[in-house]
C-alpha cells in the first residue's frame, strides 16, 4: 500500500524533527577572552523589543568579553539598557523597556532589582542609600531606597526628565518636554525652582568651578546645537555656539575643559577660555552613539552603533587624539562605565 | 516618451474591438458558468488556489493560518494573537500585495496587511500568486500577491453553514453563512467571531532554569459581518455587491524581557464593492467601484490614531480575438487618503493604472505578455512588463518560464512620517525571472486511482532602491539603500489516492530562499537578510475513510538571523497539528464534529524574539450544513 508508506514517511519526518530542544529563544555568538589590567564596562543598549541589551568588558589593551551579564547569571540582562552607574561597590543598570534597574556586584552577579518603574532612563545616587531614577512617560522621578531596592517615594515633575546631576545639595534634572532644568531638593523631595534652557537639552555637566553646562540640540531633528552656561550662584547665563552635532557633553579629568563631538571631529573648550579647538578627526563611518571621557586617563571613548542592526564597536583615543584601539562589542553601545 | 508608452497601451484597445469580427470561439452566454469563470482567471506561473476552506477545515480560521501552514511563505507572528505579516521569497510584508474582490486592501499608511484580520469565512476563494506572475493582477507585489474573492452562484437555494468551536485558553469561535436566492437574485450573509483569553503556559528562556510562566495580557476579540447581493437580470449581465466589516480588539503583550508591559490595538476595517459584469459573444467586461476604510487606534506608552480610506474604480475586459488569441485590459483609478497622529497633515494620493495582457494559447503551449503603466500623482512608474510561456512536453511534463519588471511605490509612512518621513524616496524596482518544471500524472487502476503532481521552480530576482529605515542625523529615516538579490528553489509534491472508501491527499512543499544585499561596500553585503529562513517545509496529509477524516499539518521554519551581521539568530521551529473528524448525515443536512490538537508534540517555540507561542492545545469544532432546498 503506497498510501501507508506515505503516512509512515510523514510520521518519521515529524518525529525526526521534533527532538526536544532547550534553545528556542534568541541565540548569540559566544566569546571567551581573558582580560587584564583596568577594565571598563560598555553599556550595549540593544534594540527596542529585541531583548538584546548586554554588557561588554574592555580592558586597557583592547581585549573584550561580551555577554558578561548573561555569562555571569545565565539569563539575559533585559530590554534597552539606557544607562549604568557604579555606586558603593554595586552596579545599577537601568533597563528602560524592562521597567527596572538591575543591581549587580562587581563580578556582575545580580544581587537584586528595582521593579515597578514605567520607562526609566537615568540613575543618580543622592546619598549613601538613596537614589533618583528619571522616566520618559511617568512624569515623575522615583526615589529609591538602596538598601531595600524599592521605590519609597515619587517626585512629581510633570514632564519627561532625563539626565540629573547633584550640585551643592540640589539635583538639577533635565526636563526635555519644557526645555528647562528642574531644581529638586533631595531631602524635601520636591521641585523648588527651574531654569529655562534652549530647546533640546541633551546633556549636563558641572565643571571644577561649579558652573553648569548644558548641551542643547535644538529639539528633535532641528540640529541647532547650542552650549548653555549657567552660573548657579549668580543665575547668570550665556548661550555659546558650538560645532557639536552629537548632543554629548564631557569634561576632561581636571574638569576644566569641555569635550564634545560632531559626526567626524572631537572638540575641546576650556571652561574659562574663549573658544573651542579641534582635537582630532575620526572616520565618518562611525555612528557616534555614545561619547565618554575616562576621568582617570582622559582617554576619549566613542561607541559606534554601526547601522543599528548589527553589533557595534568602541573606538578609544588618547587625549591628543591618537587611536589606541577599537574593538567589537554588543548591539547599540551607548555608554561606558569606568571603574 | 512616457506619453508614448501610455498611448501604445491604449491603442491596443480599438485594435481589439476591430478584431472581434474574426471567426472563433464564442463565450457561453452565462456569466456564472464554470467555463466563463475559468476563462476569466489568468493562470500565473506559480500560484496556489484554495476554495471554501473555512467550513471544511477546522485547522484554518483566518488567512494567517492558511498562509503559514499551506504555503512556503514565512509569516512573522508577533505572538499568538498579535500582528501577522507575510513575506514571500525573502521579501518583506510591504512586498506582499493583498487584494479583496479586486480592491487593493493593503493599508496605505503601512503598505502592508495584518493577515490576522482576514477571516476565511468571507472568502470563497483565496489565490496566492508568487513573484512577477502577480503583475497582471497588481503591481507592488514584488514578493507576491494574495487575492481573496467572494463568488455568488445563481441557483435556486436556501443554504446555511455554521461552524462553532471551543478550545484551550478560553478560545471561542463561530462563523455562519446563509445563502439564499434564485436564478435571478442571490443574497449571502456571513458573520464571524473569535475570542480568547490566550493565557497559555510556556517555558521562559529569559530566566534561569526555564521556569514555566503564564501568558498575560494577550486576550483578543475579533468579529465581523459580510453581506453580498447579486442580481442577474439575464444571462448577459450580473450585478454584484459585496460588503464586509471587521473589528478587532487585541491586547499585545510586551516581550518576555519587559514583563507587565502591553499595548492595546483596535482595528476597524470596512470594504465594499459594486460590480457589473457583462458578457458578449467574444468578450467579458467587468466594471467595479469600491471603497476601503481602515481605522487603527493604538495605545502603547502613548496613544496614536490612524485613519485611511480609498476609493477604487476599475474596468477589466477580456476579448477573445480568435481561437488562439486573448486580450485582457485593465484600467484603474485609485484614490488613497490617510490621516495620522504621525503626520503633520493629512495626505492624498491618486493612482491611474493601465494594463494589457495579450495571450496566445494552443493545446501544447501558451505565451503571454503583460504591459503595465501607472501614474501616481504626477509621477509615472517605470514601464512594467511580464512575459511568460508554458510548453507541454511529453508524459505529463510541462516547462514554464516567466520574466518581468515590477515596482513598488513607497507607503505613506515612508513618505510622510514625522519625524523621518522622506518625500524624496524613489520607488523600489524589481527585475525577476523564473523557470519551472511540472509533472502531472493520473494512474487509474481497477480499485485505486493515483494522481501525482510534482513541481520544481527556480527564481532569481533583483530589487533595486530597497527602502530601509535607518538612523540618519539621530532620526530614523527611510532611504533607498539596498540592492537585494533573491534566489530560491521551490519544490512541491502532491499525491491523491482514491481507493474504495479511502481518500488520501498528501501535499509536501519545500523552499530554499537566499536573500542578500548585494550593494557594494554595504556592511551586510552578501549576507542573508534578517528574518528570512533559508529553509521552510510544509506537509499536509488529509485522509478520509467513509465518514471519518483525519488531517495532519506540519510546518518547519529554519533558522533566521535577527542581526544583520549574523551575530544572533532564532533557532528553527516546527509545529504539528492534528485533527480528527466524523460526519453525520441528518436528513439532507450534514453535521461534522472535529477534535483538534494544535502543536501536537508540545514544542516550545518563538517566531519572533522573546514572544512565546503556546504549547500543545486542544479545540473542538462542530460544523453544520443545512442543505435543504438546493437545486443544482
């Protein structure tokens, strides 16, 4: 009976292809390299809804270990790694679309997580056991108890708040919706005042003299970059023209020079000087997705997100702009945590 | 130059009318006669046709089920209830043209269709056409075209069908159709509803030790109605009106790594078309005018609303020039309109389409040439064509070849999305050629009849100006970035065996797809595009013994890369579904009962990353057919 044969072939084909397998989620290439010397953590943001956020460790010789969190914990980190901070021998990784902050020890073993956040962006320690977490959609800053790893209070800011910095007992939080800085009392947990800034504030730094600097992009798609200088004591402000096109603002280790980048060039500007000067040019193929200055060495780290659908790269330059090394990391690297 | 092209096409028309005086075959003057319907169908190089499945096959409910299980097309399924889109031969969802009774029903904003919102209950016939051979029907289907058609039969009848089902995860489904009328009037009313809690359990690979978890926030409700009215005053004229409306309310869970997150999507689709078919001695004319209306509300972290509509009118003519030559003409005008929270203003688009197909057919061969020109607002399409031939060889073998040029105009979102929309986008242009060998044979024995069919097809196509959204100046923007080469082999084998009380149908399909960007110096040059499996295979076996039926369907989808540099991927998955049924004759009526096991082998799988699919689950279906009063 040919009919019977067909049925058997079919059954065998089905049985053959249905061997039990554990690997049914997304899979990734594995690397295993020995590292030495000082290391830096690369924050690989990953694609939205791909769940491919990860950590890479890069040592001073340019050797890399990828999938550091996955390897240490046997589980993925989460979706959209927005930022990370080291505080008191713990790392705090903000997973935007997972709505949580993952807390690890210095060997990247997870020791806990802070959940119940809507769309968290940045993490700022404001005391030994207290931190603020900003959010895109909740219109609030969450106040975290770092011992309990729970949200103990919220501060209503009524808008999308991004980066935060602490200066003279006040938190300065970048309000993206209203183009201002919200000044928050971290003890009273309330907004005490605000300072208007030009459109599209994208990064904030405080120099060695206590002056606040805000990089502004002009807003989504506007590309009208301005540097805004605020003297918090006198409330005097100044708008400066810049050649920046990437929105990032960094300081040198002495905190007396601002460092920023266009799509092909890195600039520095003494905080008390008059103008900017070019430090070096880099390959225009690099898509500047993160820009950091190592506060210990002054090395400049540019993280390149390539074309967003493949793994990125990190390019490291010394203060004079000589390329030290470049190395392949995870998806959409957006920042570096130095430790 | 452009004007000349258009004129050439138009000039063909009067030539045809003059040619009608030739002697030759005469069309049976009865429009709903099977011969006439067959004559109207244009046989494509590679196509699959499915007839009235919804009330026969409990494994299929909507278009998504059908395409995923019975064609080699890869369906991107965003979870068990979410959006499902079709990509033919390594192309994307935007390269799949979807037609409903001749109307273009792809969303003008997205340029694609969610197959989850097309129930099979409403469509008597689903035709799936691959590659360039879809050009005579529509442009833009660089991958292929799915065409859904309602058909009324003008017979004295009162006929009703009901299908009810209940299954795991509180899944409830029902559909019904009543057809009644005479040789002059026909009325057909349809209704369907499907809902599920969808709270299935799954193994969670995002956590250590694969704990079992329960899906939350994945419930859906989708329902709809359809109405057709047909009027046949005489054998030369038919007026048909078809209307259908569907409404879907779906909760779309976030990925496993964003637990607790979900979004809500509400779709409303209304479509209607009025047509007049007129048959003369040597020609058939069809005049149609219809509308589509689509509303999509989405609540994620923020709310968005999109409304789009279209008004589409067309004339289609078929002229028998003589015994061998046929000419098909098409003139269409389509107006698309869309407004969205994502646009800074509403947008409108006018499309005018002229197309002719000349066809010569003898007993042993058939050749055809299609010419097509479109104008979108003030822009003329490239000159589109498709040329093909079929040659009967010996012993049931036939050889086919088809080649041509197609194009796809960017969708509204590509052009107008704020921010990022790029009004300077060029249309995508596709060149394509394919060749196929087909073998068919029937062995009729004393007790047993075997029908064998084997087809092998090879295609090669190139899509230039491939539109890709990618970051530029910190904003995602669509650009004409890639040149994509698609090559592949499709093999299908089917066996029909009839022996005494036994009927057995087996259908096996395999396809190999190689799709790569060949744009020089691109980072992914020469690498398989993401989400395109190299290998897909399908098997369906359908056995009937007296009043018992058994169906098994098996689908295999190979490894898909999910990063352009191939650094991450989704492993292969396969599913097996089994359905057992028994029919009871109750007077003139027929009751069929089915028991179905989906994912029989309880495989853990994900089609898209971190979106789990259900394990083994069950369904019971009853199908009742009231056949009283049917006069053939």
